[in-house]
């Protein structure tokens, strides 16, 4: 099984130039930098699993990420994000998929369940989003995981200290491993 792993944000196009896009930035934590470290951990955790190839896509604009995913031709694609809210008390995970993609919705439910279980956080469910380029333009089933709210002070502290990054990586790796094991039965 081949899986494309993307890191949300990083670069965006602004006035025909590529500029750095940190994503959500709260309590000293930048979404993009945290997700980059989480992605590296996911790749390392999944490396020993036979029959699995997790490819971390290069940093790029949304259009570049989608092109790289489509060139790889994986079974599915996951883009990592952290959520944010003006209400700093909000916590939980959610996963996004493209409307009408049954496999995308199944993957979103699968990942949301593992994120909620491993992180001991509220499962805010899955949502169909047609306005997100990554979900709309990938040829394979794709999801976006919003693992937690970096705007929550305790979550931001856990990400800064490292243990929350490890937990988020483990939750993703466990969800991926389970897909491989289910597929081999």
C-alpha cells in the first residue's frame, strides 16, 4: 500500500510569488513547523511495516502538493493540520473529506476515531468540504486531519514540549497500520 503524506501550509502564492505560510500560530507554536515534525515521526513509525510505503511529499504550494500526490499515484493521501479557534477552550479532532467520496469519508471516520482514542480528546466528527483544493484536486481518496486545536493553551504546551507531537504521530501511524492490516486479511 502506498500512502502520500502531506504537510499543510508551508508555502502559498501571494501576488505571483511563493511566500512562507505558517498556518495557525498560537502560544508560540506554528502549525506548519509542528506538522512537519509530526510527519517525520509518522514516516519513521510506519517504516517497519511490511507492504507499506509512506511518502512524505515535498513542501510546496497547494497546487504543487496535489501535483506531487497525483504523480505518486498512491492508494490515498493524508494532509496534516492543526486546528485553531478564537475560543481557546475548544479542543478535539476532526477530519475533512471531499463530498461524494465514499472512500474519503470512510478514511476520515477511521482517522478521527484513532485520533480521538489516542489523544483522549473529543471526536468532533468528519465534514465534507468541497472548497479545499487538496480534497478537490487529488485523484486518489484524500483526507485532511485536524488533530487538535493549537489555540488551546494545554495543547500548545504539549506540542511545544514534544509529547503531544509524538501522540499525534502515533495516532496517525496506528490508523495507517490498521488500514494495511485490514487490507491483508
